[in-house]
């Protein structure tokens, strides 16, 4: 049975999609079977996987709104060697359409059930807002991975985000946990970044991944070439960091499960 992880942060520009794409590719490289779901209408994870969001035949809209069988929505041929459920501007309409449906919060969860036994990991790239799409992701997920920059306002917002996720978990998914907090775009020469990093470890302990993702030009360039960093420049520090993160996640998975947020 797959472990379903929502990659979420209400703040944009924190490396959420970069994390979803590169972590999916890194775990796929370790011979894990991985599915990446792009739930953001911007379709950045779709493009970053080498799939043209303007030409793709089916998207997560078809799964959520038209209830198309999930096997027919999955794109197998991606540059990250993982499977993909794509997104484009149509997904904006999906959020509006979902309002009309009964049990709209669990459409994604129910749609994914037939294929969960086929994967080791399922990652959901959430939009940078708490909307019906994000609620569907939280309902379907076992846990939430939170990427964040080590800046003052990011630290302040993280506490609010965790509180919001906890309240949401109590309503739609009592078993939801925090998978981990990932420090992204990290510059160890920056004193503030180090101070915020220390505060994160004090407040959240082992929820903070030991692996940090550095500021890296190759990571920023890779999406424009439609490939995860490890297939664009495998020697880059960004690609190596996400491979290290994949290894850390695999080791953590061997440990006991964490306490649900709703408790």
C-alpha cells in the first residue's frame, strides 16, 4: 500500500513543486514505484516532469469532476521515471465544480483507491492556498511534508500552518500526521537562516529533516528543460540534496509511525 504524502505550504515560492518533482524522481531512482499528482492549476509539476500541460489529454480534473478511472488519467511517460496525474488551467474549474458535489472533500481519496497497491509513494503537489483542492489532498494523504525557507515570516507562518492542518485533520482525516519540515533554498552563510533553522529544531525536533536543500542554480534551471535536477545535472548540489532526502525518508519509514495530528 502506497504512502500518500501531500507537499503543502500556504506560502508560495518556498520550493514546494521543486520538492515534489525532485523527491519523486529521487525515490523512483531507488526503484520505488512513485506517483506524482499535480493539484496546482499552474501545472508547474506537470511541466517540470517533461509533460506539456497544454497538450496533455487528461488531468486531475477528469479524476475529480468526471470520475474517470484513475488508470486512464495517469501519464506513464515522464522525464522523472515516475507516473504522473497532470494539471493545467482546467483544474481551476474543478474547484468550482466540486462545490456542487456531495462528499466533495474525498473525491481524490476515493479516486485513488484502485491504484494505491501499485505504488510505494504517492506525492500530491498542493496549490499555495487552503481551498477545496488542498482539502482533497489532506483527506487523501497519510501525512504532510512542509517545505519552507529559513526566514522570519516563514517561521511565523509555519506555526499557523501546522495549526490549520491540525484543525483540518480533525474534520476530514483524523489519521493525518506531519511527515516532516524541509528547509529549502538554504544558505548557511546567512545568519538569519541559521537562527531560524535552530528555532525550527527547538520547536519541531525530529520533525525537521536533517537534509537541507541549498540555493542552487541547477535546481532553478531544471524545470525549463522539463526534467528533475538529477536528470538535468546529476552532479549538482541540488540533485544530491534531494537524493539524500529520499534516503532519509526511506530510513524514517522504517521507524514507528508518528502520532496523528487530530489527537
